[in-house]
């Protein structure tokens, strides 16, 4: 009996208990059809929404065929705690040879998923082939990797699981190759299509060593196109969907080339017709311009790359992040054993800092000669990826050679230095900072104090600059007397690099709350976008200050959130009431002066809050 769940403390899975009870009840009432009751074995499958593959089905039958099979088992997970899991032969495959399999790696909001859904419709409706599609993406939406699994064949396709080996693999984001082993999906002799900023003569030298070796060992056919250049030329912005879709049909031969282009344009008209004729024309232009820019890459006989695939997280990350979180980031969480997970289910905060997604094509760079130090760029940033700081000039002695700074314009920190710095690998490239920047070069009004530049050529330089920036001390909160747009952004944000969409309109306010209230902030979060980007696995954007303190956050369901937050308020008020009673009662032991100061403290300012915290330390 296979079921997908088991309640804690239960003797077995719900369906197993029902079957055992039914058999026993039939025996007791004389209705049993068996002379001897059958042995009922309990198994769990599909845990954590995992696929249930033919290899797992075979593992179940192999277990049942044993003379003494396990009475209880799990399949699909590696249970090294209770040792109930079955061994699965991952190489076992029953997919028909006449099924064409293709896997596409895209970035949420680049149109990859939508284009592949159109491809399924075209092939399923305009050819004699049957079509199937599965789409894998997480709640990061437009900031996450999407994986489209497409199958086509002359017979009905009933394969309810993801593709493991494909004859066509497409990577629509070049930076994915730096960290992800997507060529593990490629079958020997498969086609690999890459959207790359480098042309056919340059691209090989920019691939990681592991990718080069896979291409050689598997004898892959390698095609490249600069989809973003085509998109820019044809007014498509950053959407490369129709461009890469055209490449797929041109290379795969599923349809004759001219017929495929005709069908793509028909799908464009149907999909985007309501958005206006101009949108349709731009998509048509992108399709027409694609084939001239699509090139096959000549593959050398040996791998020559100096660079290897980057580690998923920095070696400076905590041990748990390296052992568990990084594996989940790589999309390999299903391979983690049960023992890897925390016994109490807790995960650390401040873990988005280790992701370094590198999804921005362009990032903002600060020009101190034009900046008026308004800090508007920082306050609108949805991901806390561009930040200002005020610091002592002496600290510049250890700064990287390319680190930019200028004198601070203001009386409160006279003689100090000022900097605006981008986090190059965490920025999503939305451009809000540039849009809001009011400072312009009078000789060239298009040039502002913040300007977008291609990320890849300047990434290493800005990595070093940002690392130095983070090591600069945060401003002393007690020295800021008046809080406004400018001064609020000098406070360290305790909500950073979330999985919210590029250009999100909510997260700047969440970030601002953490800056204004710091570790005193308690959040009762209703379910929705804010609960997803606020508390999503594998990483958490709420973080801690240099004292190890940060906001308290929890999620409640929908309409319960107000009551949930009210519970926070009542609990805090009760704790304060009890503390005041104890201090009053124990005043003579604490010291009358300290007790009086604790009970009558003015906490309406940052200085007052700090003074009260110092008194609490003295009390302890």
C-alpha cells in the first residue's frame, strides 16, 4: 500500500491503516475472502512533491519480491536516520526511443516558459506528433531559473515525470553555466544551444572547464546566439523568448524551417495581439533577425579553459549553508539525506547574501562627481543592492584601487567620506535607481550620478569594492537626529537580496521598515508575495546587524494575520508589564537609581533606546 504521507506518531500511513483495518474487520465479521490474511506492507512515495519515476516503481517491486521485505519503507528519499528508504537504480529508463526530449533553462520573466508552451501547441496542433510539457520553477518568479521539459513523439505520451537525458538542451542565460551543471541533462550526441554575449569565435574560451569537457566527451553539437543583442536591436528589451524559440525550431527540424517560422508568427499574433500591433511587429522582427545571428561553434579536441565552474556559495559561508543550502540552490535538494536537515526544522537567517545570482545584464555604477547625495537610489532599490555609507577618511588607506568616494555634503558628518556602492552579484538590473536619480551632467543630460553598465566586464572590480564597502563600519544610529530620505539610508538594511521580482514595488518599504526600526521590528506576515520572498527556502532575506540582532518574522495564513500580529502586541505588552512589576518590587536589590531609570526611561529616540539597552546590560 503506497501513500504520500504519515502523521507523526501514527502506526502507519492513513491508507495502510485503512486497508489493515478493513482486512481485520472482514476477518472478524466472517466476510474475509482469504483463508489466510495477506501480508500488508506500507510504503511512502512522492515525499516533498518528488517525482515517482519508473525506477522507483521497480525498486518497490524488487523489495516486494524479496523473501523478507521491509514492513515499512520509503522510496525517493535517502533516509539514513530510520534506514527505511529503498535503493533506486537511477539509470533504469523505459522512455520510448521515438520520443524527442528537450530541456530549456531560462530566467523567470524572460519569456522562456511562455515560448515553450507555444512550441507545444505548435507541434501538438500542426504536426502529427503528440506533445507534453512540464515546467519547473520556484517562488522567486522573475528572479529564478526556470526549467522547461518538453517531449514530442508519434504516439500518446504518458510519462508523468521530468526528463533526465535530453537530445536538445538550451541555456537562455549565459551566467547559469558559471554555477549549474546543466549539461548533465544532455544525452550523448545531443544539441546544446547557448544564449551568449560572446560570438562563435570567442564563446569557447569563456566556458567553464567542466562544460567544455562535457561538450567534448558527449560529442555535442554546439550552437550560439547573442539573443539579448537581437532583442535590443528589435525593440524587445530583455525578452529573448521568441528568439530562442526560433533557434530551437531551426536546429531541431521538428518542422520545416519556413513552416516553423510561419507557425511561430501565428502564435505571436495570438499571444500578443491584444497588446497592440507594435508588440506583434517587434516579435516578428526578432524572429526574422534570429537566423542570421545563429551560429554553430567549432569544438576543439581538448578542453582549454582556465576557469572552472564557480562554487555555489563562498567558502566564507557557514558550514550548514555549504553542506545543505548550497545543494538546494544548485537544484539538487532531492539528493540530500534525511540526516542533513535540522532536527528541529530551524533554518538560519541572513542567507540570501550567499546566493550571488548574477542575473543582471547591467548594473548601476556611481559617478561621485555628479552625485548630490540625496540617497534616492538606495531608498527605491527593491533588493538593498545599492547602498550609501559615511565613514572616516582614514579608512580609505585599505581601499581597492578602483573604490570611489567623495567628501560628505552635510554638517553632521563634516570631514567624513561618502560612498554609494552596488552589490554587483545581487543587483537584478531593474534600473529604478537610475530612473529616480535627479542629478545629471549638464554637458550630457543622459549621464546621471547613477548609470547602467554591462555587468560581466566589471563584476570582479565591483566584487572587491563591495567587499570593502561591507567592512566599513555602519553609522552610529544615535548620531542621526533627523530621519528623512537621505539619513534613513545610512541605516543598515536588515532585509536584503530577496527573491522578489526585479523592480518590486513592495520590498523597498519592507527594507525601509528594517532600517527605521532595526532589530525592534516584529512582523506578522499574511500569506502572499511578501511571505514568499520573506521566508522562502533555501534562503532568507531578513538578516542581522553587527551585534547579531535582527527583526523577528513569522507567517500566518491570509485573514488571520491581523489577529496573529495582535497576539505579538499583547505578548510584548504583557512582558513589559511583568518586567516593570519585577523592577519595582526588586528596586532595593537592583539599586534605586537603576530601577528608577529603567522604569522612567525616554525611549523616543535612538539615543534613548541605546541608553535603555545599556541599563538592561547593567541589570543582567
